[in-house]
C-alpha cells in the first residue's frame, strides 16, 4: 500500500521566516546578502511568491540560530481533495 503524499504549506514557512527575521532585527537586504539573492527575490520568498528551497532554509537556520525543523513545524498541510 502506498503512503499518501506529504504536502508542505510553503506559505507557513515563508511567514515563519519573515517573523523570525523581524524578531532578530534584521533587514531583508542583510538576509538576502547572506543567502546570495537579491533583496527583491528575498522579499518574494517571504511573501510566498518564490518558494524557499531546503538549502536556503538550512542557511536561515544558522543565521537565525534555530533548528532547521523550526521552520517546518506547523507547515504540513492535508493533501488536496481529489475529485474523480
């Protein structure tokens, strides 16, 4: 029997990244430079327009002094309903 796919709420991750950046009193431009992306693209990451990849999440965990699983807590979403 196959396991159902796991869906991750990438918007929840983006929101957590944004909130954590603000808690650490960092500016988007500073974090963008650390990740090696433009401030514009980083802003899109925080707003869920661009998905943050796992490598970037790992770097953010180091920068924000958090465990990587911190960003995934509360981010697992139920699978969408499939209509046959």
